[in-house]
C-alpha cells in the first residue's frame, strides 16, 4: 500500500477530529456518560433486557412474563428518549454522521465519477454490463 495514501488518511482523520461536528459529538458523549439519570435508565434497560433474554432461553418460557418485561422495556426506552441529554446526544451523532456521509460521498464521487449518473458504479455483482 502506498505510504502517501496512508499519510493522507491520517491527515484526513486529524482534520475530522478537529471538526466542530466531531468535537461536539465527543463532548456530548462525555456529558451523557456523566448524566446520572440517563445512566440509571440505561442500566435499568440493560437489566430488563437481560431478564427478557434469560426468560426466552428457558426450556419453558413464561410468555406472560416476557410480555410484561417487553412492556417495561418499551416504557424505559421512552423515558430514555425523553431525556434532554439523550436527545442532544442523538443530534450530535446525527451531525457527525451527516458530515461523514458528505465526506464519503465526495470520496465516492472522486473515485467513481459518473457512478450515480448511470456510469460504472464499481459494484460488478449488481451489473452485467462489462462482460
């Protein structure tokens, strides 16, 4: 592999790490990790989820209990989603993901010009045009 490609990849990673989207996402992840209410809800969700898995793996599962636990999971999930810190975390992750989507689209467009306008997409498995 070309060292120049590796060097440019490192440079791009460094630039991405300095982007407002990345910085915001990391800061929000750190803040969410310190949010006691949100962390307690995550722990509660994980505990109930483990109970559901344990019950379903039994030789004779109690389907009424599984239903009750599933409703409890839904309730906790809604409580998590209602937390302002969780909403901020989702928004920060979306901002970063959108930026990375743009980066990947640019890479794809440069490496595969015309791919979305009917040219070769580079995915031979989905095509029969070359051979």
